[in-house]
C-alpha cells in the first residue's frame, strides 16, 4: 500500500458518511498508529443533498489534508457518483451501492458493486447502518487499516453512545440501548475469539517475512563476496600494467616522431616538384619569346619586300 491513501465516502446527507469517515480515521490514528485526517462537506441541504467525507491516511506527515487524487471512492447515490468520480485516479477502487446506481461513468477503475442499503435492511433491520457495512467493505478491500483497529474504533464509538444514553436517562430496556448492547457484545466476542487466529496469522506472516529477509541477506552476502573477490583478483597485476603503460607511451612518442619526419619528407618532395614545374614553365616562356621574335622578323622582311619597286 502507498504511503498516502486517499478515500472519499460520498452519498447524501443522513447516511452516516461523516461518522464512517471519523471511525476510519480513528482506527488508523489511534489503533494502527498512523497519521490520518478527516474532513467533510455537504450539498445545499443538510439531509438529502450530496455530501462527502474524506479520509487521508499516511505513514508520513500529511502536509495537505484535501483529497485530490483518490485511491478509493464510495458512492451510495447516483448524484454523488456523478459529482465526485472525476478525482478518482486511474486504477483506483470504485465501490457503489448497486441498487442506487443506474449509470456508471467511464474510467479505468476497479469497480465493486454491492447492495449496501438492501443488506442493511435485510440483515440489520435498518438501512441507516449501511455506512457501517460500507466501512467494513472499505477496510477489507483497501486494507488501509487493520480489521482489529476498525473493530476497536467502532467499539469505542458504541461505548461513547452508551455513555450519552446513560447520561440522558435512557432506560436499559430501550430498544436502542439493547441494540447497542448486542452490537457491542458481537464486536467484543469477535475481538476475543478471533484474537488468537489473527495473532497466528500475524506470526505466520512475520515468519514469512523473516524467510524473505534471510534470502535477501544471503544474496547480499554473495554480492559482497563477489565484489571482494573482484577487487582481490586485480592484485599482482599493477607492475605489468605500469610496464604496458610505459610501452604505450613510448610507442606514441615514436609515432609522433615518424609522423613529423614523414611530414618533412613530404615537404621536400613537394618543393622539388614545384621547382621542376617552375623550370619547365621558364623554358616554355623562353621558347615563346624566341617564336614571337622570329615571327616579328619574318613579318618585317615580308613588308620590306612588298615596298621594293
């Protein structure tokens, strides 16, 4: 699970989403020793309008308590789904009440459809407790908090409500008090009876982690030995390497000298060739001058012969 996990519980006012968000945040902060924030907002009506409760859980500090890149979205009404789904990240988890949702938006999400309100009515006799069923579903799917932490947070809420009812003078025979007592007994029984099983599972997971750590330690030790062997394998080659480096330097110097000599030889050859071309050009020039003088003499003689009577 990522260090920061963002959850938005959405529906309509009166569905107990704020309470569910608070219980989830308390489970993380109080019983799982993590950082958590919870916030809520409502639509135009306090009851019946679209509302949301946001919970952010993190292993580190939570520097910004607003959820903008949701890992999970719970939608109990069509209006809430239409309004709040845009901020669910790609690959996130979308949990909807299948009886209340008729139009699903398009998106690259994992979708879980559960008739939450119907289950609450059929199993617990009250649709209003769909928030607690949804809370259990969130805990099981996301594993953002442990189940034991969620149960302890719910039990603490029940005890708080019991104290308020007792302070208000509500008799023990009241149906609400009896329902709270049954729910409290069920949670306490679950915590007591499943404690050893969960502890055994935790111990098995811990042993599995120890085995994995042992394998990683063995691989690390092999890496260290291989690295040390590679380092030692170069010992004794320092003198030959230095000798080869000196020979390479001498060869480079010889090549530079040969290139310099070759350059001078090329210069001499080029100069000789240029001097030879110069001599040939001078010879051609003298011949051209003689030919021009001869042509001039012949022309003069021819002119003189024409001028004689």
